[in-house]
């Protein structure tokens, strides 16, 4: 079930299992991911035009995604993080829809297995 989840989100199950040791622990952290506020911070910053707030949310989300081995989401979040770090808000606005799609995919798939 957890391995299938990683396949559906284009994540890396092998990395996740090597870090967290078993599916039960991964599932525990998936629940925590549902409560994580970093995406909301990124989204709020993007909506309000606050590049610094968006960067803080993106940077935090990037770390969480990398730790969880959410490869596809991590890749686009890393991209927007670097755009925001460089204060290239217009480019970040172009990237944000990709982040939104990948984030919602992860959330939807987590909700299916919980």
C-alpha cells in the first residue's frame, strides 16, 4: 500500500523506507504531512505577493518533501524555492501552478490510504 502510494506520486519508496525503516513509520509521517502548514505559507505568500513569506514556506516544504522522498513534488518545490530566493517573483508565479498540482496529488493519495 505505501509502496503503491510512492509510485502514484512519483516518489522514491526505497529512500523513504531506508530513512524510516518501515511502512508504519512512513504512514505516521504521512499523517504529519497532512498537518504541515508550509504549503499554506507558500500559497499565502504567493497570493499576497510577499516573496519573503513565500520563500520561507517553500524552503520549509522543500525540506519536508526531500525527507519524505516525494521526488516529483520536491523537484518543483526546489525550483520555486530558488526562484523566490533570487527574488524572481514573476518566474515563481509561473512555477506555482506546477507545485499546486503535485502537492494536491500527494494530499489526495495520502487521503486515499488513511
